[in-house]
C-alpha cells in the first residue's frame, strides 16, 4: 500500500512538472520571440506558471525521485518523463542566468 501511495505522489509531481515545463517553453517563446503576442494577463499567467513554478516542481520531483532511488524502491515512471524533467531543469537554470 505504501509503495502505491508513494508512486502515485511521484507520478502526480511528474505530471505537474511536465505541465509546468510546457508553460516554461511557452513563456520563453513569449519573452524571446517578438512576433508572439498574448494578452497581458494570459502571458503573466504563463510566465508565473512556467518560470516561477517550473523549477520548484522540477527540483521537488528530482529530490523525491532521488529518495526513491536511495531506498531502492520501485519507480513506475516512464524514463522519457524523468529525462525531459532533467533537461528542462537545465534549460531553466541556463535561462535564469542569461
């Protein structure tokens, strides 16, 4: 029972991270491409969800994933999801310092 609950929490955080990563890409598109125009409230929502919440969710997912690996519990998450979250965290860190 405990493994099911832990994996469902990890799966939820992973899905939330994928959604935030999508909004990160969308907000980077808004910031760096001049011909993309969204209304002010909508672009503020995209940037808040992507740039602000994205790294927080990605880091929390990776910490939770590392704890699973440390205690050698079975993880039922697709590998592409973990790889894309790590890649997007690297992109978010690089864009924060550029």
